[in-house]
């Protein structure tokens, strides 16, 4: 059934898009860093999963336990060594956004260059859990379903972290008003670094999941950064529920266009949805209009 195939594929891809966007939502919404190198970290994680599996025989899900914590540490160091000096010298939020865009734009090319040196410019994929089973008569690869399940687990885990822990409450406080957060003895530098690092761990986990069912190369990072930005703006900047809904909407739209129209138009439908939201609801699906 083409319709059911499109729904299942759309939910799988959309769930991963939502997870990708959640990490960037944390980095931008809390740390105020517009990280243009975000998608390149995803590609680096995908290559790490590929190398661990094909060279060392470590399955991607075990590799996830290595890659995500490593990405957490790397992003924490990137924030402390590269981003925080920009935060300290920026006179206002607008200046910080401009500086962070320029800095992470350069970081993008550094990471891409390293990956190109290590793996070259070819496209890569690998076979893991490719067994196909039927859901209501529609064939579905096991790796896609598992990628969706892991994305759901990680998304729920992030929600619980932000909602029911002390650190999560501090993260939400800094996201809403960093100046007021300082007045109640919240270390905004520490919390911003934590949010940036958690966002990095999420994008690394997304890279591992993407590597399960997509072909990738060293130059695809910009594409994933673009999609994460579209999801964030469509859902409402800083809104986790909005990112989830927008990610699923984007995945379903891509899947239906690829199934019923033309696979080459999937990028076009991304921007079409993006423009519609900007025109009719510029604050995003779940965002609030400025007073």
C-alpha cells in the first residue's frame, strides 16, 4: 500500500528530523549560539558509526553509547574554548548571534575537511538490520523502525530531563530569561555549556540513527543544518513540542511527495512549507506572537 508506506517512512524520517532539531533548539534557545556546524557534527557521528561497525564490528546501537558521550564532551569543550569568549565580549544578543554564525561557519569547514581527509568524498552506507517485515501489508525495514523508536526514547528522555530535574529547571530558566536566572543564583555559563553539550550529544545520536538507513557523504552536513533550522522556525523557536510536530510534518511531507509526485522535489517541499509558515504564522506552529 503506497499510502501506508508513505506514512511509515514519513514518521521514521520525521522522528529523526525532530530529534535533530531538538538539539539545535537547546543550543540556540539556551546558549544563544546559532551553530551552523551542527549538521556537520551529525555527519561526523554517522561516519564514526560506520567506522566502528565496518572496522571494529561494533554495532551502531553499542556505538551510540560511545559516540554520544564523546560528542557531549567535545561540544562542552567547543563551548568553553570557542563560544564562551564570544559570549563574554558580545554587547548584546544580536551581536552574539552574528559572531556565533561566523565562528561556527568556519568550524563547519574544519570538520568537513577532517572527514574528507579521513574518508574521501564518496557516498557511504552499511547494512545493519535490513530484514524486512510487513506492517498491514506494507514492507518496512527493521533499521527504520528501530531508528524511530530510539528517536522517541531520546526525545522523551530529554523531555523528562527538562521537566523533572533540577538541571532541567535551570536550563528552562536560562532559556526564558538569563538575567533573571542569575538573580536566583543560577550559573548561566555552566547551564549554557550543559545545554550546548546536550545538544551536541543529541545531534551525534541523530547521526548514528541516520547512518542506519541513509546514504551519506562528508559534504551533507549543510543539508541537515538547513532542515533543523526549518523545523525549529516552523515549530517556534525554543519550543520542543513545536520542533516535534514540525519534524514529523516535514518527514511526512517529504515522504508523500517522493511517493506520489517526484523524489527530486523533496527539498522543494521543505522550503514550500517553510514559506507558508513564515507567511501565515511567522511565530511558528506553537510559538507565541510578540506582544
